[in-house]
């Protein structure tokens, strides 16, 4: 696993940390000793999360769909922290869009939210990661594209694109000692999922098909992300770690 030195006094960046899984990644990293810079679009949500996360949480309002704002985020973190040890590319939009109704705008929005930011944020933070000691990146995927679930064609196209990005990135930056991996969660019972999507029948079905008979919570995903960031994973790069209570096995 990891030891105290992996996270104490270290600097992490989490995109989309004011809610959902990203909030829990921030919580886990802060509890382990990191200072965490996280972003989101809503200042109100971000400030509220910052208060809940405590004094080592730093919210920087940023829309990662906007390349100029990504540059501003990297500049601000560079100014305040001087380096980055860990980067978690977490932002995504999982809107359900039936393929037949898909518009050009939907298609662009999915690429601009789910894949383009992971590439541009990583590029913007590369020099800061070089200056850090942790030298690890985790991209957040999903098991959804492995299962070919619908109506998620464009979401899944972008998420499987993240696999190719992660693997090639691992090769390009590996010689510098920087690792890049991916965590693919199953369906997690975040506030938004419970409010907007999950039915009682869905819960029963998940329990039925999963090897482990409990519903996934954000706290189940965070330790996997932290492991891949930590020195415990020093020899692991370009990999996909599925965290889904045993639904997808391959
Ligand atoms: N929840 C699940 O069941 C599940 C399952 C598999 C994979 N995943 C993956 O896990 C990750 C997190 O999902 P989630 O369900 O926790 O998401 P979520 O509840 O929708 O939270 C998304 C976070 O990202 C921020 N955000 C959204 N768009 C942004 C943008 N353009 N720029 C900056 N911040 C932005 C949101 O804040 P603002 O709205 O204020 O910007 C919020 O803090 C995603 O990559 C998702 O694909 C989730």
C-alpha cells in the first residue's frame, strides 16, 4: 500500500473536486496529508466544498472545457505551490443521450468535457509534475464502455479514448519517472446519481450481478486512486484498474 511519506506535505490537483467522486478523492488525499487544489465551474459549490474539506483544500474556479482557463489554473497552482506531485483527471459529463437524437453540439460537448480536458490539463501541468516528487497521474474512466451500455455511445467513445491517451502518455513520460494510470469505477451511488438516475430496480440488479453484494460508494473508489498515485504502485503504469465490486472481469 502507501506510506505516510507518499502524501504528507505533497501537492495534488483534482479536476471536478467540488462534488461526487472528485470530492471524495480530495477528502482522501487531504486526510493523508496532501494540499489539494481542485476545480469546478460553480464558485458557490467550490467554496462550500473547500469549507467541508478543511484548511489544506484550495478551490480554483475553472471550466476545464476552456483551454485558457486550464492555463490559468496551472499558472495559479504553479504560483502558489511551485510543483505538483499528483494529478487526477476526474471531470466528465455522463448525460444519457440516445444516439438517434445526438446533435453535433452534444458530440462536441462530450469531447470537450470528457477527453480534451484530460489531455490539455495533463499538458498544462507537465512541467509542475516534473518538478514534483510524486510523479503520478490517474485518469478516471468507467466500466460503462467495457459493457457497451446504452444510451452512452458518445460518453463511452470519449472514455475509451482516455484508455489510448493513458497508455501512450505512460510511454512518453515513463522515461522521466512519471506514471499514468486509469481507474474505472462501476456505478457509484453519488448524490447526483441517486437524485437523477438510480432506481430501486437498478440497485437490486447491481446487487444481483456483482460478485460483492453491496452498492458502490465514492469511498470504495478513492483508495484505488490513492494506491495508483502512491509509491506502492511504483512499477505500475499504463494500466486500467476496475473498481466495481466484481461486475466486469477480464
Ligand atoms: N458516479 C458514477 O457512478 C461514475 C461511474 C463511473 C465513472 N464515473 C466517472 O467519475 C468521474 C466523476 O463522476 P461524478 O459522477 O462524481 O461526477 P459529478 O457528480 O457530475 O461531479 C462532477 C464534478 O466536476 C465538476 N465539473 C463538471 N464539469 C466541469 C467543467 N467543465 N470544468 C470543471 N469542473 C467541472 C462539477 O462541478 P461544477 O458543476 O461546479 O463545475 C463537479 O464538482 C467522471 O469522470 C465519471 O465519468 C462516475
